[in-house]
């Protein structure tokens, strides 16, 4: 899989791409992730990529030319272009799984006051990671990339994500490790029983209980 990220601040991705699971996935050639600076595609002598919006108003607006040229230089028949915006569809685990099936994804990170409306015509999908506003699309692009990459076969053990929170519209069951008793808080006896069928049943029950308590809105979907 190939992921191209378009941003004004490529340095923000240095730690993200060189740590933990993402780093190993790149090293193992399971995913190819490249970060591109909008300014490299600007035709302006000073590499300008933003300007004041027509009609007035605060802040600067990203201009269409650099972003159009960047996307067009990277796009192929296999590409899905994703615009990161608070106005997009809410990202979730189901969308992460769908995106993980694509061969090539291009993520456009917005910034400043917003982007020229014509840039929307480039996008196949508009996504938001929540009902709040960030200073730019860099953090959402990292969150989406991370959630996609871990679903690529070979990146992590399949069992690790098959029972993930939200995988079946339920929150994950509680997990424990050593010691059995920590400050009076004990590991449930069922997990020490070695009876795998009973453990599986208990875990499913715990998922339902936890979801009802913490995210009752998910119960209708499950």
C-alpha cells in the first residue's frame, strides 16, 4: 500500500514515521509513506501557498494551484484522494478497514483559515476525526494513517485487531496481566480457569456491559 501526505509542515511527521509499528511496516515494505510539502508545487517565486479570502474575513486561505498540481503529480487510477476537514464524514473503524483495502491514498492536510472551495473537487472522500477544530490536518492524517496501516496484513497479528474496540460496534473487553492481585484488585477468576469457551463468553458479555455503560449509542448499531 502507498500513502502520500500533502502538508505545509512535513517536519511534524518525522517522529511519527520513525517510531514503533509504523516504522517497522515501512522497513518491511508493507507500506510506502511519503510526505510532500505544498510549497514544492507552488509556481509563485516566493513559494507562496495562501492568500486572503475574497469577501474579507480573518485568516489566510490555501490557494488551489499548489494543491491541484501536487495531487495531479501523484494521482493514478488506483488513487483515493482524501481531504481532511471538520466538515467531512466522521472517521470510524469501518472506514479505516475500507481504506486499508485501497492501493494508494492521498491525504490533503488543510491549514490556516481553510482552503479554496475548488480544492474539494479533487477529493474522492472528505473525512473528519471529530466534532472539533484543530490548527491543521496533520494530526488527523497521522491518526487515519495509523489506523489504516495496522490493518494491513502482516503489520500486526490478525487477532490483535479482529477483537478491537469498534470492530463489531462494541467496546473492547477488559484485559489483565501480572500480578493476579494488585493492591486488592484481583484478576477475574474466569480468566485463570483455562476454559477457553467460558472465557470467550465472559469477554463477549463484558463487551456488551461496557458498551451499554459507556457508549449506549453503539448498541443500536451492533
